[in-house]
C-alpha cells in the first residue's frame, strides 16, 4: 500500500510525516528550519529532508507514491514555486522540480494556510461543510476560503492575506509598509508583544486571555483590542465572501471560549449587511499544514498511477 510524505515548513521548524492511504500518520519527524544560515541553506535542508524521509520509508518497507510540501509566503501552486517568503528570505524557488528531481516522486506544493484548510475540511472542524473560511491566527493572520475541500488561491496566489487588511487607519506601522494592519494588533505574536510592552512580562495568548478574564488591566486592554480588531477583520471578510462557518486556528484560538465568546458578541454588534457565521475552533492544531500537504500529495496518486500505465 503506497504512502505519502508530507512536509510543513515554518520559520522555526520543518514538520514532516509519513501518511498511509487513509490519511493516518505512520511516522512523524521534525528538523530545525535553520533560517539563520540563509535562504539557500533552508532550501537545501527541505530537499534533503524529503529525500531522507523517502529513503527511510523505503528501507522500512513503506513504498512512497508522492510528496506534499506546505510553504510560507507567496506560493505559486500551479508551477510548484515558492515565489517569496519574507520570513525565510527565498525568492522564486522551484520546489516541486527540486524535490521531484531528488526523490523521483510526484510532488505537490501548497501555501501552508491553504494546506491547513484542506486538512480541516477533510479531517477536522470543516468536515461536512461545503464552504467555510479557515483563519489561523498565529505569528500572522491568514485565511483560506474553502469550497468542496479546495482552497481558493487567487489570480496572483495572494488570496487570504487578511492580516494586512487595514482596520486601524493611521495606526501602528506594519512590516508590509502600511499602517494599522490587523495582524499588528490581533495576531498571537502581536498579543504577546503588546502585553510584554505593557507589563515587561512574556506570556502566551491563552494566559493573557485568562488574566483578562480575571480583570488584570493590562491584559484586559490588550485582549480587548485584539478581539475588537479580529472582529472587524472577520466582518470585512464576511461582507465579501459570506461564509456559513469560520474555523479559527493558531495560537490565539488556544484560548478557546475566552476568544470565541467575546469575538462572536463583537461581530454581532458590528453586523449590518453581513451575517455573522458560526465560529468554531480548529481541531487539528499545528498539525493541519502537514496533514493537508499529505492529503494533497495523496490526491496525486491516481494521476501518477495512470501516467505509469497498467502493470505488466
């Protein structure tokens, strides 16, 4: 029975898994991204990791039929290229060709958020939903509009960059050059940074949410602003695409109902033309991108088999 290899590249680490035909994880692996060594070194690490996983799976008696790769930044999924990653620094890297040449396997390349949306659609909180919006709120804020288990990439491979919606005009300057972008206030990274600036204490968003619920003034101010900005951002999205469901993931969603309840209330206050969708927490956590890459690789198998022709 053929397996697939999945890799999810992040700023700190590369998650990898070997998945069977049913999408079950047979083996997990992890390596540091090593972005301090420069973008070309990271590219070599990704390709080496895929080749090593292929060799190890074959040695263990697990034939592999395809590779799936989930990448940050701007990704041209049609050509399998990493167009640009501000986090790591690469530009115009032909990942699909590099991995395929090294492993000899069909390879699919996806944006990490869209891959996560595929996993949530097929295995997680979006199962049974024809359409929904997947919104991971972590280091940044991204989105994937899912329809029938597929994510919309947009005409220029930039769909879903909702963290750069300007919801506080004239506000804090963003790395993209604009002022008042959503992710400067409502991303998990922004919540941690703003709380540390106010208190001198580092804390994760779930702890900050609990402290806000207990009435700590600094936590209340930071959390209330994050919820307000996220509500404005999501209502803009709902006005445009009218999803029946929003699946929230990432570090901010780890706070559960401490996020969902006030967010739902704030969105209801702001609703005019748009209808507030159902809000649920993602089910797959930080595994979503890797699982989605594997599922997309599994989709390649019938085509790969057909290309080889019938067995002799």
